[in-house]
C-alpha cells in the first residue's frame, strides 16, 4: 500500500488520533455494520476464530464487531438472542468459538440465551460472554453461576476483549 | 487547503472533548479505525445519529400518551444511554441517566423537561458530528486516491 499522503499530512494535535488525518486506502474497506450470515462462505478459513456477537443495538454491534475484527476474529453479528439460537441450532454459523451477548435485550435476554446454550448438548462447550451497561453484582454472579465465561461492562473497550480472548484461545 | 481544513477539524473535535460533549470512548473508536475499516468512525457516528433520532421520537410519543408507561419510557432512555456511552457521547449519556431517574420517580414533568434537554444536546452533537464528517470528506477529497 503506497501512501503519497504521508509526507503531506500535518501532524495531528494531541487529542486527535491519526484516524482523522487523510489516508489513502488501497485495500477495499470492510464495513463496520452487520455482515449478513452466509451459510457457506467461500473464503472461510477453518483455523480462524469465529465469534457470534448478539446485541439489539446497531451502534453496539458495530463497535463490538470492530473490536473483535481488530483482534483478528471472524465475526457474525445478530440482533436478537432468538435469532442467535436459530442460527446455532440450524448449523448456519458453524465453528463458533465464542458467543458474546448483551444482557438486556427485548424478547429473550442474554441470560436466557446463556442458559439455553449451556443446556444444549450440542452448544454447551461454547464459551459465552455477557455484556451489560449496568454494574449489578447479583446479575454478574448469576451469569457466572450459570456458566458465563466472563462479564464485561459496557462500553466495551479493546483491552477488555484482548484480555478475554487470551484466555479462550 | 488541506492544512486549513485539518486545523478546523482538529479544533472542532478538540472542542467537543474540552466541553465534555465527547469522552474517552470516542478516542477508543478513533484508535480502532484502520486501513481495513477506514470509515469505521463515520459509520458508528451515523448509526448513533439515526438511532438517537428514532429513540427521541419514541420518547416523545410515549410521554404524549394520557397514561404514560414509565417502564417503556425508561427502556427507551436506557437504549439511548447505551448507544451514547458506546460512541462516547458523554453529555447525552449523562442526561439519559437523569432521565431514568425521573422514570423511576414516575414524574411526567421531570421526564418532559429532560426530554427537551436531551433533544437539544443530541441535535447539537449531531450537528457537530455532521460538520466533522463533512470536514473529513473535504480533506480526503484533497488527496487523489490510487
């Protein structure tokens, strides 16, 4: 990738990251927004870790997906626990190495999703991580008791995820 | 030309941090942007703006009803609080926290006043985000793509 911009770009002010300086982009950009689930992905790399991220918020889905992709995970995002279970049970998301889910969602909650996963002989080995914007000790311990791998407070940061993933790998 | 625009952009964003409109979470998002996702920040910001507009509409609708369902209002305020927090929209997030307190108190008046405040703050932020994205585009237009 050549960047004829590098010499010309002014150095950013301290509060600003290089992200807001001009960039020349060579490779095609990857969308931060949801990726549709494709049952048979032609470019699927068998050894790559695959995370299923569940959140009803489009903003949070975009953020968690980017954080995970920056850590070299393949990510599939869904907007509900029901949809997540559907995909898992129908085998439409093969080789999921981790599920990361919001706690509070309309319809089925992340906690209910956790329980269903742990009750399923097919799915119970998949580590499940719960995310929540609320720091409720009862909630956290209930999730951990139910078999959650970890509990992350939102907003989630890259450092939270890398700490997590180093344990799951 | 690019230098002047870049200074403008820096001044705008620095001001947003300095006035408490944005917090550290926004910096986290800026740092996540890279060559594989060069539009990440603008995409998340756009999602936030669309989502925020939708939720504010819902809040207004709910509070307009003769019998206000405060649990529903609270759930919308919670959603907006969540997406504000994720994008680093500190001021809007804090107002949402206030909002939820009025929901707990079942205070229609309190909720309405706070809705006004959140609406003003949200639109102010949205305008600044739009200015920021526009400046970025103008800067990028100064440099020919390969």
